[in-house]
C-alpha cells in the first residue's frame, strides 16, 4: 500500500466502534496526528482543525502530552506494536484508555504511519480502584481489630496479675484470726475485687463478641452436671439473701449432649446470677425440659424467679448492651449491663435463642432454647481439648462458700517447681501451699525453670506464660523435648497465668501442658489442680 493511498481509507475508520487515531511520520521523524475517527473524537472532544498536524505534546501539552509522545517514539524506535494505558483529561473527570499502537510500513519498507486503537477502561479502572480501596479498608479494619484484641489481651494480663495478688492475699488474710471489724474490712476488699473481676470479664467477653471472636469447642458433656455445678456454686449467694435456689432436672430428660459446656455454664451463671441479684425473697429456679417433637429448639433451660419483675416498656431492650432495667427495688445493685447481651450472643452463636417474660411484682422467666446433638447422634471430636478447657474454669466461689475438704497430706514432700516472675504471685503460691508440706522451688523465668528441671527434676510444674528470658510455652516445649530425649515420663505441667483467652488455653495444650488455671485463682482451685495432676516420684 502506498503512503498516499493510506489516507484514502480514513473515512472507513469512522464506522469502527472503537477509538482509532492515525499519526504520520514527518521528515523530522516526529509523528503527527492526521486522523481521529468518530469514536476517538467523542473521547477527546477535538475537531479535525484542533489536532491535524500536531504532535501529542503540542496537542495535549504538559505531562500528558510528554507521556503520549514518548509512547509514540518508543514504537517508532522498536518498530513493533505496544500496548499501554493513558489518562485522558476531560471536563468532568479523567478517562482511562488502553491503547495499542501499531506501526504501518510503506511499499519501500519505511515506517510511514502509526495507527492506534483505544478502549475506554475507566469503569474497570474505577472498579479495580474501588476494590483496592475496599481491600485496604478491610485490611485496616482487621489491623484495628487485631490491635484491639492485643490491647484487650494485654490489659487482661496486666489487670489479672495484680488482681491475683489482691484476691489471693485477701483470702489468706481471712484465714487468720480477725476481729469483727477486721473481718468486715477483709470481706469488703474481697467482694469489691471479685466484683471488679466480673466487670473485667464482661467487658472482655463483649469485646470478643463484637469482634466475632467467640469460638465454640464442642465435646460430650453432662448438662445435668453443669446445671448442678452452677446451682452449687451460687447456693451460698442465694442462701445469704434467704432465697430458695432450686434445680429441677427430671430423670426422663436426657442429659448427655455434645456442645460447648463452658458457654452453657456461662449462660447459666449470668441468668441465675441476675435472678438472685433482683430477688429479695421467695425462690429462684432453674429447670430443664426436652421435647424433640415440639420445636426446632427441643432443649429448654428455664430460669424463673419471684423477684420484682420487669416493666413491659423495658422488655424491648433488656438484651441491649450497657443497659440495665430500672428495677427500683434493686437500684443499689451495680453492674456493666452486659450480662444479658452476652447471654443472648452466646446462645445465638450456638444456634439457639433466649426469650424473656415478666410480670411486675411477681417475677421473671428467661428461657434458653437450644438444639444440641445428643451423645451418640453425632461423632464427636476434640474431647481432650474440651476437657482441658473445662479444667481451666476459674469461677470464683461466692463469699462465704465453704472450701471443700481436700486430702492435703497427699502433697507432703511432693516437689513442685513454680515458674513465676512476679514476686507477689510467688509469695501467694508459697503461702497457699505452706500447710501442704510440699517442697517448693521457684524460678523467675522459663530458662531457670528448665535448668532446675533438667538438673533436679520435679513432680509437678506450675508454669506462668509471660516471663522474661524464656516464656512458659517455649519452656514447656523444651522440657517435653528433654523428657523424650532422656526417656523420662512426662512431668505434669499446669499453666498458672493471667493469659486467660481461649487461644491461650489451646496454645498451652499444643505446647504439652496438662492443665490450666487462670489468674486470679482461689486457694481451693489451686489445690484441686495440683491434686488432680500430682504424681509423687
């Protein structure tokens, strides 16, 4: 095709539905526009007189013109087609065009024209940018969530550590000979510290629910045992107020299910605790019923009371966070207003529901509906993990509840290695175990604990997680490796730590620990953990 014949076909390009430009190489080697088809003129808003005979730099000027001219010259230099994106400034917004520029050679083999075809990719580009902005926003939100989670975990640890000293020492103080006024002061300190711990736990639980960080650990369990355990735990609190606390679990109601026993325990603690809190006389009853043919939620756990009740106008928001019903008879009682919000969230996380009904002046009824598989209906897994998590429960007994009698003589002479960097907590463990006759050794970090164990051995180890030099998890892994290499039986290791998140429990189990006790802990809880694991050499 001759050079002067090429221009005769420009009119055909107007029928093409994509933008096409044609540039002719001048004697100076610069490409100049000679044609823009109809679609291209719609993009640029140029008339023939605006562009004819001009280079890209002369037509567009500035950075846009320089970039376009450089693309043109690159194709001339290489002699090959190239594809690139250009930004075309328009009156309302920038347009993004994907352009493919091809060289056209004459009969003599010399490059005569450049022909470019452009596609508007503005929508795709904006979509990609929107997706990228969305991704960045999600990343930022995840970073913020993780930062919040780390902050809560750190704050939980930093608060629980001194709380362990306060509650533990107060408990030991109450075991000494005190006059009436001193006993009152000690009880007030203990009750206030326990109330503060409840607030801390509620805020942490609600924060995890908001961040959708609540995970379930299903395993076989006895619902009857859970109900009776919670009733036993709260019996003294009810008896102190002269309230009859009843647990009704009919013999014909199944009790072996597969589910997260710790979450159900927490629901019962919240509902029964509330019922006792807002009842001054009469009764509080927890009853269980099972009707497989009745509804989609055959398991019903009902907590009823004869308390002051709730006004109908307040029933709509009793499950809202940070809200407390204005029960005049109980306004002296304080709390976070999170208990029922947490209860509903936990029930819904298990696929269940919580409903409420009340008659002011007569009492209230809260009903938890669940559809838990009965044992044998579903293959269960993770039993060891569930038992391990169940063992970590640190539900503080109400003030005045008797500490169960334990065979403490079984600990006489047992060698217990305590890896704990906090001096107050070292003192607390020493005093709590003083009457047992156990032989205690203390290590201020995990490395020292490892050295003591490898040189002197031990019958049981109480292991903190957050310690300088070497943390509790790494120390446990090294101890287990030493035992394997030396052909030794495993020494029981109990995590004794303020790191109380579910992920901490799983990490302890994965590292090789046998049990878990979260700070702050009670003396009877510590003794129970040790007696369960101790195997004197």
